[in-house]
C-alpha cells in the first residue's frame, strides 16, 4: 500500500503539469482556430460563463484548510512528512473535476498564472531577505523597542511581513538579551508579522492577491492608512505598558557598543529590483511584453532570476547566522498549490451565494467574518473568498479585472473592511499568517519558551487584540454599508 | 579525552549518521535545540533523545528523526548547552553554547557561540 502511495505521489506533480500543459494546448488550439491574439486564452478564461461547480467540491478546500490548521499542532510528524502529497492530491481532485466534468480549463489556467505571480513575489522576498543580517548592539528599553516595532511595521510594507519578520526577529531578540519574555515575541508577531503589512500589496499575501485581481497598487495605502495608524499606535501603547513593567536587567557580560551593523547590502538592491518588478506587467505598463500564453510574465522571470542570483551570491556566514532554510518557503509553495486549486469552486460558489444575500451583508459583517476566518484559516484565500462575496453582491466577477476595478471605485468600504480584517486578524493565532509560525520557531530555537496555541490566544490575543479590533470596528465599520 | 577547548581551537569535527551524532568530547548536556524542538528531558523514558557517554566521546540518537539532514538545512545547526566534565554545573559561566553543523561526508562541524544565536537560560 505504501509503495502505491509513494508511486502516486511521485507521478502526481508530473501529472498535474501534463494536465496544465493539456489545458494550455487546448486553449491555444481554440485561440488559433478563432484567429485570436496571444492574449486570447486568458481573456477567454476570464470571461468564460462557466457552470457552477457542485457544492461538494468545496470539501477538498475545507479539508486542506483544516489540515493546515491542525497538522502542525496535532499530528506534526505526519504533517511534516506528507503535507506535499496531501496538497497535491487535493489540487489534483479539483483540477480533474474542472477538466473532466465542467470542461472549464480557463478557471484553472487563470488560477495557475495567479499562483505563479504569488509565489514568485513571496519566495523572492524570502530568499533575498535571508541574505541580509542586521545586528543591533544596543541595550533595549521600552521606548527603543516601541521604535523598533514601529520601524518593523513600516518595513513590512516594503519587503512583506515574511521578509520583515525574518530580517528583524533575531536583532529584536538579541537587543532584548537578558530581559526577553514571550510577550516581546507575541507583540512582534502582532505588529511586524501581521498588522504592519496592511498598507501595500507587498505587505501581506491577501493584499497581493487583491492586486493580482485588479485592485490598484496605491488603493490600499490611500484607503487603509488612517485605520492602520491608530491600530499600530494602540498595539504599541499596549506593548509599552507590558515592557515598562519588565524590570529584568540584562545579564549579558558584554558591553553594548550602541552600534547597528548591517551586512549583505547588495541584497537591498535586489529587494529594490523585486519591488520595481511588481509593476512590470502589461496591464500596468503598456510597453511591457506579454509572455502569453505562458502562465507567467516578465515580472515573475525577473523575480525568480533575482532570487537565484541573491542566493548564489549570498555570504555563507550571513546565511548561517540567519539559519537560512528553504523549508518555510517550500511549505508555502506546495500548500498554496493546493489552496489555489481547491479554492476555485469555493470562490465561485461564494460569489454566487453573496449575490443572493444582497443587502443583508454590511461592512461590519465582512470585517468580523473575514477576520474571524483569517485568524484560524490562511488569510490569503479568506480575503479572496470575501472579495468574491462582496463583488457577488453587485453581480460582479472577481476573476474579471475590469469588474474588480469597477467594484473598487463603486464601494471601497467593503474592500477596506475585508483588507483590514484579513490582515489584522492573521495575528490572532499562530496559524493565521505564515510568518507567525516562523517567528515562533526562530524564537524557540533561540531558547525562548513560547506560549502554546491556546495560551497565545487566551493570554494575549483575547486580552490585547480583541479590544483593539473592537475599537477599529466601532470607529470605522460599525453600522456602515 | 579531548577538552571542548581543544576541539573548538583545532576545529575538530564530530560525525553524524542519519539520526545519530558522535561528539569528540564528553560533558553534561543541559539543553538541546534541534529544528524547533527544545529538549531538556534526557531521562531514559523521554522518547526523543538518547545520550550514551563513552570514555572518548558522546553519542546522541534523535529518536523522533529518521535522518537529521531532512530537518536541518546546511545553514542551520543543532544547538547544545553543555558543561564540560569536572566543571561546576551550577556556574552559568561554565554553560558552553555549541553549534553543530551537518556537513558533507558525515562530518559534523562544531562551533562555539555566544554572539549571534541566543540560548536563553
């Protein structure tokens, strides 16, 4: 039996690839017959009036999300060994369903191109940040820690919450040597790994997915900054009170030089290239060539090339000091194959249902619902599902860029509610956002006894985040829409 | 028996075979960090790590791992807090912080740190 499973899992990625190529050739042939342009397959995909999938087809999506939530906690060893197979198998089921029963290659092709864009950005930020080492040789004080966390919140919008977490967690721990406590790490997760990244599509994966769907790049900062600022200020104030009551003194033997040392400067240039590459899209800049019918563009080629160069040229001492490991990004890459594929039916069904619900849904409901789900599920698919639902209210399709732009202009309140809910609530549990676990893991490797899953929620999230999120709701979303 | 100072100074290496490592010195291990597991229970029943002490070396089995290279990348390390034999275990200054890197050909490089990686006592 195990042999069979092993063989199946070995051929599964190849089969998925072949199915994908099959879609491509089918669409190309169709395009050629119609005398269509090179963009035709994608356009066809976007505008295809496809039949709705069976409700039962959301089961793989739900199953995958449940396993992502419970695997690392309840059956860690099994999950670590088999998550790739689980994710690919569930993706395979949904892709086969779309291909064989719905004859809808377009939805899958469209999703594949989004996945590649998504993973190109995330992996390039992760790899390039891994080649930068920051050493802060200053004695931590509550004020310095507050400034550090605020700086991290801003930086997370430039290099993503994953990149900022990876770059800043070690200096933050080291700065607080001798007085470090679990609350330091918990607030780091709240502010840098989650809430901080709510201002740009680069900040957090849900917002980047929104950007890929057609939400303008600057829309987020223009519409969320006045929510972000008080939220971050409140979180920092709470942190200050915790930290000011920490009377532990440093037990370190070494004297602090007060210096901040940064190594791996060249990687900042790579980061700049990656950020510029986000805009290299034929839809944004007209002279950028399209690589259609390939499911990726020049942007993704640049991102992967920069990552490769950054890794090859990286200083081994820096990689060792950062304990660089491909495992976290490998995990994200494989899990998101499953998430992207299995959420296709969920997105379509939610949009359909939301249209039927109509005006019963207000902005507050979107804020709390997207937030509650983001805290226990991955926030990226949650965001997309709720964006799809919001747009469904107006009979708009989340897979059509023009519809997304139309929706953004029409009713920014709902998108604001979901953007804030999805990003902020990712901090509520360890499983709400990818970097949370990464920061927990790095901190534990440094010897910090982090709170368990429930303890994190009860001791910190419920006490700090719940009142904070309620204030945000009352100020910006209560009784609106 | 080689002292830890000799091992560090002469850059002597240990060995590893799948989930087993051999260290060319002996001592009292206080804490081990492997992947994101913090191990402090070294009793026979712990089920996570088995430590065998020989005259010239220490042998460790990580029972929850089939192969350490699957969990530890080439830039990551296994971390030990160890006190050398005949030193006062209750004196924090004797708590040595050691990094073990899994290199090629079963070689285990051994480095001491107190700078970049923290081991919270």
